């Protein structure tokens, strides 16, 4: 079991507004039918994707950022 699997299993309630990148990658992979890894999310963060002050990801803000980037053609 990977660390992200352990993190996901250990959480009794997952908040979509405060996800560690590893957990967000795991959830996005399961929900989207396409493999997403932590490195991909880190790349997006380096490219300007918003994060919370503690480095966690808010899926709503991240999705809005992705849509904005897609509209720009990036």
C-alpha cells in the first residue's frame, strides 16, 4: 500500500477543500479514469495552480484554475 493509499484509508472524512497533494492525486485518478500523480499536481502548482496556505489543494479552486487554463489554450 502506498503512502497516499494509507492517507486515504486513514481519513474518516475527506474534505475536498484541504487535500494533501498525494491524496488529491489518488482521488482524481479514481474519479477521472485517468492516472494523476503527485508530480503532475506539483507541476500545476509550480505553473500557478492555487493551494491553501498549508500546501493542501482545494479541489474546487483547482478545477476552476484548470478550466481557466484550458480556456487560455494552455
